[in-house]
């Protein structure tokens, strides 16, 4: 395992240093301690439009809207793991983040199999588990193993910095980062010895004929 393990972290909050960043920074410390290269990109404050289902990415091999999504695609392709973080708005993820992820996952042609995914969420009170489930669906449709922790990956806080007081939430992030590191390193060794799992030709079954 000669190459360095890399993680891309996407912060879906419009506040670069808000409570969502608390959980990412807690993970970042663990990654760095374990020799994992980390890059964090804030997308929640970017003007990102949603997918318009134009199909242009099929021929261009990237999204036709040349914004942060195409910048993320280059970083995502090189990464061994992806962390997606979002504040909770109306019991779901930030709409800007979802627009970004829809286009990022749909427009990128590279194989995401065995890249490790983890989603982390932040709320004042409720909606964490629903948002956590929403974000994990991007991984599970892409052949990406999902890293877990000792609890659902959430932290709580309302005013900026309040999440620093959530000792259990911060510990959940540290455990998650260690588990994710173990998975990424184990998969890297497995790929060297066994390669990636055999792929079948895709079967697309439509319900209306």
C-alpha cells in the first residue's frame, strides 16, 4: 500500500465555521493522526443549481454546468473516501448540498466501487436520522461501503460553536474517522491482493412498458 490514503470532505453548510464544521474538524484530527490526507470543500455557500436531466454529461463526461460540481468530481475520483456533512433543514439536508450531490454522482463516469462513504449531520434538535438516511443513499447506489460509528453520525447545536459542547457527538465523529480509516486501508490492501469485485452487465427493469 504505497500510495497515501485520501479523503474528500464536503461541507454542505452555508457557514464555513458553523456547527457542521465542528464534526468535520473532529474527524480531520483523527485522519491526520493516522496519515490520511484530507481536503474539505464548503459547498453550502455556493450558487449550485439542480440537475435538469439534459443528459449532456453522457457525452461530455462531466456536468454541462461548469461549477463546483466539476471541481469536486476531480477530487472525488482521486479520493479513497468521501464524507458528506449537512445541517438539518426541515428534517432534511441543505437543498444546495442535495443539488450538488445529485449532479456529482450522476455526471461522474468513474467507478466509485469500494470508495468508503460516511455522512454526518448537525441539528438543533430533530431530523438528524432522516437526513443521515437521505445522504447515505448516494453511497449505497454507487457500490460504496458505508462507514459506521458507535451511534448515528450526528451532533447537536444551534448557535455557532454550540456543537463543541456535545461530547457524545464529537466522540461519535472520532470513532467514525477511525473506523473509516481502517476500512479504507483494508480495502486498499484487498485491492492489491484480490482486485475489485466482479461486475455484471447492468440490468435495468422498468415498471411501465
